[in-house]
C-alpha cells in the first residue's frame, strides 16, 4: 500500500497529475482525479489521449501496479475455483484483463461519488465483461452497488485500506457509487509511513479494448451467498469478488518495526561520540539546520490533495 501511495504521489504532482474535474456548466466533482493510460472526461463521458482541462497527456500505468492487478485477478480465480469445487471456469465468470487505463480518485473526508455505471470503455471490452479492478487505500468508504439506478435499493459494503474489489462478467454494468468516507478510519501506519493526508485514495483499473471473441457463457453461481462480512474473500454476486486487505501493508510486513542491527547501533554510537567531541568545547558553533524545503514533493502534496 505504501508503494502504491508513493506511485500516486509522484505521478500526481507531475504533468497530467491530480486536478478537480468538473462539468461544462461549472459543477465540480467532490474528489480529485488523475487518469493513467487514457484520460477519462466526466463531462463528455468519454476517453481521450489528452485532457481538455490543461491539454496534458496522461502518464503511463507503472508496471508494478499492473502486476498487482494481475495478482488480484489470479487470487479471485483461485477463490472462485475453490468455491466451485473445480466445477466452474473462473475465467467465464470473471475474464482476465490487462489494464491500460487507471482512474485514480482522491476523496477528502467530505468526498463522494454519485451512483453511476462504468460504461465508457469500448463495446468489445464491455461485452466481454472485462472487469474493473478497484484498490482502496486510506480512509474507509461506504460503497453502494445495485442493478438499478436507485441508491435506496443498493447494497452497501465498506471498502477499507488494502481491499480490492473486482466487478466484471455479469456485474460489469452494476450501478455503483461512494456515499461517504469515514473520517480517521485509515490505519495509522498509512497516514504516518506513507504520509497520506486524511481521506481515501482509490484506483480503478480497466482495459479499454478487447480483441478476442466476445462470447461469454453466463456464469454459474451457487445461491449460497454465505460469506460473512469479515471473510477475507467474499463472493458478492456473479462476477463480483471482494478481496479483503489483499494489498499488503508494506514490504516489511504489517506493523513492521525496523530493529537496528548491532553494527548499526555501533556506527550510530561512534558518530554521536564524534559529534559530541567536536562540539563539546564550542557548543555555540553548532551549525544551523538547513531550511526545510517546504516545496518538496513529500511536503507539498498533502496540501494539494
Ligand atoms: O472510489 C470508488 O470506490 C469507486 C470509483 C469509481 O466508481 C470510478 O472511478 O468509476
Ligand atoms: Fe465507477
């Protein structure tokens, strides 16, 4: 998760980075957005190679992120196979996709996203049911989804930091949206280690085009939607899988504390000794700290988001 946030931060302050999208009449969306691969324009509801707002080209999707998407799809297939006791073909329910678009949204704690369908990808991709793979980081979102454009009839789930939601196949056209963000719900290490400001970062990966044949066999779905809300893998409906906390906390594992080696402790002690020797007789000569560069990427981004 820390690595994903870093990728978004680095790309987010560069050309084609975060901006607040809006409509021609002036209304703005309640989030910050950045598109990778292709630009999605909420006003026209279409994709393009540059964005209208500042003519910027969207940055490419970092390969590392593409790998995480593939891992998540593979994990969902493994899960579907086991659930179907080998009888189902997971690719028929949730086809494999290779993402070439990623929409990155940052919601502050007052952010939300209205009920909508993701249907601006090419007809071949939609017809094949190539899934949308969604990564959630930071504060928890209340996510609504359903078959009809009526959020009162929608099902609700919580998307927490590290969760991956996949919807494709028969669920590719579901209506969905974000009704609220729970303040202060992000794990502390996300805000501390990755320096994510209060709010939620969401990445949705998609594949624009599909070149193969589009025949899809309706997915068999056992009627037992019996996963409880805390199961690590949840089959929510045909073509919709939630992988709870799938994205690892960080490279060294959850809540890792760096324990210094004996060698590192010795080096630190030697350095401290040298410093105290140097300044013991002339402490007034202590050099001033160099001024903080408040416009460094790390420093400024929390203000931008
Ligand atoms: O933030 C989310 O979980 C959903 C984002 C979404 O639906 C979209 O970007 O199309
Ligand atoms: Fe969406």
